[in-house]
């Protein structure tokens, strides 16, 4: 995994996730062209999210039973089909079908992260996951900036045409440039992989890290789904193109968090999670100053995206290390929490802003972050069972073994925190 291959995999993630979020800045013109009423334009984005959830359950486990390199290329090609269908749509239902198709195969992101984890030596796994995962945030936030420019020069359809071309080009590059994992294909075991995916939801460590991700991305969604509302209102009254530029601040924070992968390799995933979640809460204090200071808002956005990416990389590092035999399934299951949390944040922030203004939305985002920190704290402070005393070999393996040990010993923070945070 040299720098070129890491960059290629990050580009795959960025283009795939952009296919889901590209519609957000151009919902109004898309709705007008397709005959979708204003109150239903949200379904343009929802179509891709519904497809994405289906892909997480049905397709991601395939990565544990077939060659991931070929699977990544196939999913990119099928994403291009969905983008082409959307770009050429003359009716709303055709566009919905194209967006849903692209959403289903956008789970190539999880297969790509699993591939990076499986071909990386243990000492570099966190670094590689961090760089590749940064492509996801670049795709989410960069889409806000780039799509506005492309749509203004040409039209919203050109956005999906460009994404289709990029997807096909990346599919070819993946087959040419990436090494094969040299694993035999076992498609008959797909059903077993699906069953094993369901079994993950009964494991305490997986549920704890998943619940952290749920609240983490609820906080993330609260910011990015609600930010345009106060910026377009007084006193700033910014245009859509200027609002899109705030995605650059998010990119700065996300790219800086690629360092979190190296911290995870050094055995610091657990403390990094706690510190990043604390930073996430503090970032909302700066974000709440939006009505008075854009400078503090930008600082808060950088801090928030840095914190989110650091926790996200640490979570994936710990889970793939705990399940090296099935990284695709564990990442796919983990991302279910991501999707649900993002949807919750997006739905709740607009209603909260309407009722209580930006102060209410900021409290909501900070509250989600506090719930994530509470889950992490509860799992960390749980006393070690008497039947599993600390063994001498745990003392001499360094920080990384301690992280793995704490992850393995984490109890169900879920049960104790549900009553507080849900």
C-alpha cells in the first residue's frame, strides 16, 4: 500500500459517496426539472440513502467471500449505470431509480476500506484506513463545493454525468493498479456471511462502538444538514455558492484527522476516541456563535470534522483488528449505525432550528456528542470481571495490546446508556 494506491482508494471512496450527497446543493433545480413538488424534494436524497442501507446489508458481506479488488471495480461500474440513468432522467421515478441504484453500489466504500485493512501489515493498518477513509469525508463535503460550481456552469445533470465518467475510470484503474488479495472466491458462503453479519449485533464491543458512531454522526448530520438555514437567514444572508464554500473548512479538519490512523497504529485508539469526543462537544460552543461570528463558526467546523474523523478511524481500526477474518462484514454492520445516526441528525436539526433557532440546533449537536462520550466513558470504566484477571502477558505488549484488551473487555455500554441518551 504505497501512497499512490492509498490515494486511488481514497478517490474511490470520495466519488462513491459523492453520488449520494451530490443532490443536496441542487435539490431545487432538480425538483423543478423532474416535476417534484417542493415538500417532496427531500426524497431525491432519501432514494440514495435507502439504496445505501440495502447495499450495506446485502452486498458488503460479499467482500468476505469473493475477491474484493474485482468487487470494487464491479460496484463502481454499476454506480456509473445509476449515475447515467439519473443524468438522463426525464421523470422523477427514473431519477429515483437511478439514485437508488447508485446508492446500493455506493457501499463500495466499505469494501474499499476492508480491502485496505486486509492488505495492510498490522503496523500500517490504521494509517492506511485513515487515508482511505478521508476520501469519504472529502466526497461528502467536497460535493457541496464542486456540485454548485458545475451546476452553475452547466446544469445539475452534468454533475451525474461527471460522476459516471469518474466511476468508470476508477473501475479500470482499480483492476490495473491494485494487487489481488489472492483469495479463492467462495460465493456459496454469501448466506453464511449474511448470518455472521447479524451475529455481530449481539457482540458487546461491536454494539458499543456502533452506538458511539450512531451519536457521532447524528452530531455530524446536525451541523451539515442544518448549516445552510441560518447562513441564508439574517444577518448573513449568504448565497448558495458561498454557503457551499464552508465545506472547505470541513475538509481541512477531515484531512488533518488522517493522523488518527497513525495514532491507532501506535496503540492510542482508545484515548484518542475520548479526547476527540471531548473536542467534538467543545466545537459546538464555537459553532453556536454563528449568528455573531463566522470566524468562530469556521474554527468550530474544523474542530468538529477533525474529531468525527478521528473517532471514525479509531472505531474501524479496533473493529477490523478484532475481526481480521471478516473486515467487510464488520465494517458494513458498523456503517448501519453511521447511516441511522446521519439520518437522525438531518431530520432533527431542521425541526429544532424552526422551533428554537440555531442555539437549539447547537445544543442538539452537543447533546449527541455528549451521548457518544458517555457511551465511551461507561465502557472504559467498567470493572474487569474477577474471572478474567489481568494477565502478565498483557503488561508487556505495549499500548496497542492494551487498546485491544480494553476493546475486548468493553461491556454493554448500550444497556446502561440507552435510558440516558436515546
